[in-house]
C-alpha cells in the first residue's frame, strides 16, 4: 500500500510539473491554446498571469517531491502540499472550470487517502 501511496503522490507532483510547463511556456502556443480552450488574444493578454500560476504549480510539485524524498517521514509534508492542491482544485473547480475538480483535486484526495491508509 505504501508503494501505491507514493506513486499517487508522484503522479500529482508530475501533473503539477506539467501544469507549470503548460502555463509558463505553452500558454500562447497551440498546445496551451488547445488544452485551456483559449483564444490567441486572451492568451496573449493573460500570459503573465498564467506564468505566475505556473510558478505556483511548480512550488506544489517541489513540495510534493520534497515529501517523497523524505519517504515515510515526509508524510506530513506530502499531506500539507496535497491539501494545498485540493484547496486550489476545489477553488478552480468552482470558479473556473469543473474539469479542475477531476484533474487536480480528485487525484490529490486519492493520494491523501492512500497515505492515511498506508500508515
């Protein structure tokens, strides 16, 4: 169960690293426009905001990686950063797109539950 929990945390970390890349480097490119359903005009106008958001996603990924590097003794770190992901996912799901609940919040909830059950 511990290996599955760690894999779930790693998946959430990788997702947020991917979000960082999308938001910081591909926001105005065809991939970013397609993934986020943006017009080129909106993407250009919001590029700086997206890069800032991408940086925050990078911090979440880094925190989860830090917790993973500490193994079982990093469970509190993992749970803290997963809780941050859940809050961000719920907020985004309520204010931006319901899809965020499934892509961001749900994997983090599953990872938290797996960590708790692995104890």
